[in-house]
């Protein structure tokens, strides 16, 4: 299972970034190999359509699950829904570790 | 640190007058982020001093190197924005029309066109009335507001708020539901909708509420100028009720709004003892209560 977190930093202790399109950092956790990888996707330089561009970049990692705060906007949703990814929201204010546990315990809401 | 975002859907509802009042009331406990960059005017009401300035870059413009250019005209042929013209035997780019799409640069057979990053405006951090701080921006001619610029303004405000241990960020968003508005909503702890009792007030309010739902954001509403059309105000209240959005204040139409503006003062400064100022003060206290009671 591959999980993408929208994060404000690069470790398990970093905070979740509530934003999808303009997330600070994409953190990819692969449960199979137990590896955590942080990727900067340069969202601050996207002028318009950040949601769409970020959705494309996220899908390139073929995640099974995305964990974020407020959720994605309508245009990003259009793209994300075409894949099999599941998106969990409501992790704003949590660390990645807390968000992962909340997800495991079924405490996050499914956006789609 | 908690962020309150004030938006309206429709322009001219009194959003900035109200957020400037909130800013004035909270003083040094808040940082203000003016994200209505297309028509930034909050700095006038709050007497900003433009202490720190930084260039803001956004978008690119095509630049033709006249040495390399053979004046073949391929660039003009492909330009969708009519931004390239032949002047005195030389093709030149009209800076205002160019949208920075790169098409001309891609097709140029002699690699004479480069794309140059453009300064779109200035970003400021200012000291304002009541010992507070404000992050705001000013756009250059023909430059447009963008989600990127709003994200930058918010980012600066957040850094300042965290560093100086401020409890609130008060963000004045822009009208509409486009990219800058979406960007201004991100990370909001509470959204304050300012609407007015008119047909377009309701129409645009509905659009913006649809947007809020996508992001599962909690909102409250202030109906401004409610007595201009009490029937419409009632319809708005009923609609908000079905959406589960609480009306925290109904403000009557008062020319004091305009008089305060002409003196470059927020209403709560211009006439602190008035009924209107009392209602705005109560609204702000209510907003703080809602935010503080959330975990």
C-alpha cells in the first residue's frame, strides 16, 4: 500500500499541510518496504491551476491512498477520481504519524 | 495561531470595511493578510507604512533577440494573443498583450525568442494602526492576481504570526470563486462570509458556499445592508439555515460606512460608540469564541 501525505515537512513528526494543490511537501510512505520519502513538487511556482498540476504529479507515484486536510478542489477531484486512489481528509493539525494512526483506526473521513 | 478568512462571493458587500474593523479591534494580537490584491485598499484604512518591500515574480514574457531574429514572422503567425507586431521591419512583442504561453519561443527557427520572468508586483510587510502588522501586495500594470501571489502573502503572514506568537491571522480574500479565492481559503480555521441583501449578493454567496463545501470549511455569515431589502434578507437567512451556516450579525445600511471610508478609517475607529460598531465588535467576539472553542 502506497500512501501520499500532504505535508509541511519531510518526516513523521512534520505537520500535515491542509492544502492539496499548494502542499509544501509530498511525503510518500510505502507500507511494503516501510520507506518514507519526501518530495518537493514546487507548488509555490504554480500560478494558476495548482490543483490540476499537483493532482497529476501525485498520480505519477501511483498511490493507493492520499491523506490530507481540507481536501482537493473540484478540478483536481475530476482527475483524481479517474484513478483508483482513495482520498482521506480531516488530518489538518496532526503530525504525519498521528494522521497515519488516525487513518488506520478509521478516524479520517473519505472525500471519495 | 488560527486563521480567519473573510470572503464575500460578490464584490462591494463591505467585506474589506468589516475585516479592517476586525483588524483594528484585535490590534497587535493579529496579523492581517490582504489577499484582495487586484483591488488592494486595506492599507489605506489601516495606514500601512510599507516598511519592507520585496519583488514578486509571476509569469513570463517573450523577448525577441533582434540580432538572431530573421524576421520570418512565424512567431506572429502562431500568437493567439496578437502580441507580436512588425514595427519598422522588426518583429516586437507587445508586453501587455503577451500571456507568456511559450508558443512563439517553441516555433522560432533561429532560437531568437527567450522567455523572461516578469516582475508582477511588490510584496509588502507594513506596520499598521493599533501596533499591528499587515502583509499585502501591489500589482503592476496589466498584472493579475493569482493563487501563487495569494499563497505568498499568506505564507509571509503565517511566518510572521508564528515567529511573533500572534493568536490570529485575519485574511481579506478577494471576490469571486477563482484561483485567488481558493488559495486564500486554504488552511482557514473559520470562514466569514459577508453578503448583502441583493439578488446578486445571494447568487454569488451560493457559488462561494458550494466552494466551501468542497473543502469542508466551517463558515459563519454577516448580512450587510440587510434593511435595503428585508424580503431578500429573509430569503438569504432561510438559505443559510438550510446550509447550516449561522448568521452572526445583520448590519443595517448606514452612510457612516462611506463617511468612515472617506476619512480612511475602519468604522470601529471612526465611530466607536455607534450601534454599527457595537454589532461589528460583537461579531468579532463571536468569531473568536467559535475558534477558541474548537479543540
